[in-house]
C-alpha cells in the first residue's frame, strides 16, 4: 500500500461536518467519493483526518491520509484535451463536464483546466515519468470533480510512520468575532460571528491566561465514551483588528469535541463584562461539564494549521499519542487547588453565563 498525504481546505457552511454520515453532505464523504472515481476503485477509500470538524466549521490547513494500492495510481495518465464531446458529470457533484449547479459551484460551473476522466485523447495516454507527476494529475482531477467549497491543495507520498491524526504535534485554530455596532462585513459573514455587545480585549486575554497548560478540559468538552479530555492548551490569545474584528488563536496538542467553541464562548462572556475574569479557570478546575458554558457558533471557527514532527519522529509520536493519557502530578494538584478555591463564586459565574449566551448572534 502507498500512503498519501492530502492537504485540504474547505468552507464548512454547506457541510454537515467532516465525518461521513449517511444521507448527509460531509467533507469526508465528498473527498472519498471523488478519490474512488478518479482512481476507479470498486469502493471509495477511507480517509483519516487530523481534526474532525463540526458542521459549519471551516478549514484552511486540514490534513488527511489515505492508503491505496500502487496499481490504483497507474490510472493517472495525463490526457491531451481534444474537441471530442465531454462525458456527462454528476449533477450537484460538480464534475469537470457538469453543467448542473452544486452547493459550491454555480450553474454551468465547469472547473477551468480540469482534465476529463474518460474520452479519447489526441494521441492516446501519455505515460507519466514518476509518482510526483501522477499525484499532480490526481490533484488536477480532484479539482475537476469536487465542488468549489472543498479543495485538495497538495497530494504527496507520506513518510514512513506518518499518521494524519496520531502523528500531529499541534492543531491551530482561529476564531473570528466582530463587535462593531453595525455588524459584520457582508462579504465575511460566513466566517465571522457578530457579537452584539462590545468586548474588552484585556479581559479576554486575562481570562484566557487561566486556561493555558495541561488540564482535564472535561468542563469544555462534549463527553465521548472512552475518550480522554486531558489536553495541553499551548496558546490562547486575542488580537483586535480593523472594523471591530477580534481574532482568537487557539493551539493545543489536540482538542476534544466542541472544546475550542466552548472555550471561546466562555471568554466572550467575560469579555463583555458579565462574568469575572477568573470564572473560566474556576470552571476548568471543576472538570465537569458546566451548563453555564456557552458553545460559540460554528461558522467563526477555522482550522488553520496542523503541525508534525520531523520524519524520523513520526512513528514515535503516533505511538505516544495512542497511549492512555493521565494528568501530570503538577497539573492534577493545581486543578484540585483551583477547584477548592472556586466554590460558590464558580456556581454564580455559571449562572451568569447562561444569560450571556444571548450575546452571540449568527
């Protein structure tokens, strides 16, 4: 088998998240189906992804891998364009010959420069000299099949030991919110959340500082059976840009389900002044799901980057990631102390957060 690394980007607006779901349009489902068609496989191949994004969440730097038989790459033969009639594409799937509109392609939206998958060539198939050229053809043909709201920017042979999910050392997300009284720039409405109340940058960053480090983030995660909620939050800070835009950068070794949006939702409540700066840290220390934690809207979130170690360390990193994770002694002691200090103040903060939820407007 050959393991391929795919570097991806997508607008999550019209997707029901990353993970394949029967009867729903998902990023994984779209790419797997396209790969199966281009490589002429009897069944679509299975993708493994660095981060499974929720419905509505975008990605600019997503990474996935797929295992294929070497023989499957033999079908990737560059063909010269001819004046022969184009083969019919799949309506809504946005093939290079399709005229039907899809969620990411306007009516008649053929992909410029896309190669036909079938049909006669000017002088027959043109053999490819090496794997890099074959993968370049694969990328071009995927561009012709996939709708315009999902792109495969790069396809390479993965180094030995590479696993898109388990080899990653960090994921970097950005969350974009606007507190301008007039609302969000209409051209950015799919990626920026409007917050109806003014936000204080100093309070946002002061509250974020209480969350950094290795902790049990159970209070900010949707529980999944058998999954740990211990994570190392390496960076969480905010900057203010022009036009009322605030951008949070969030980096961790990994994230559990809805963790970034829950962290952001809690910080926004502090930023508008409804909750004390210490409240998110108190909630974290209790390590139980808190009803006062508001999950911020999905469309403000974007996966920007996934990082990996040097090739020689990939397999070792993957093995370490798969091991059952426990909280370090220092982290456990700190969490226990903070939990004891939280007390009634934490409960009062949770009650206040419920009211702050109305501040975030889609």
